[in-house]
């Protein structure tokens, strides 16, 4: 989560098309806090049920989401991303927007 936030700040600093925005930064931090709450909630639900299914599903969802965001930030900062990898990310972004 911290790495995602930092790569976003670095991308905004490096890329002249992006701008550092305190309101956007605050929203990002608020989203991270909600994610931590959801992971904690999933853990508590698993404790009640006696299984470890929900917490892992929620954690893997957010781990993959954060990973994609870090890679997107790296691309915005000008880090070269392999073409096939970039195409896969673009496809995932389209699917994410469709939801």
C-alpha cells in the first residue's frame, strides 16, 4: 500500500501531465484505510466461521489490485513496460472500468 502511494507521488512528480494534488492524495490514503478495514473485517468473519477463506480472498484481491496500480504508476513515470505486459494491463483496466 505504501509502495503504491509512493509510486503515485513519484509518477506525478516525474510526469509533467500529472500534478501532485493534496485532495487526491488524501482520497488515496482514505481508500487504503478502508482496504485495511475490509481485510480486518474478513479476518473477523473467518474467526466467527472457523475457516480461513474470506480473509485470503479479500487479501489476494487487494494485493492484485495494488500490484496493478504500482505497475500503472511506473508506466506513468516513464519506466519501460514490456508490450505484452502492458497490453494485459490495458485489458484489465478496461474490464475494471466495465464494472
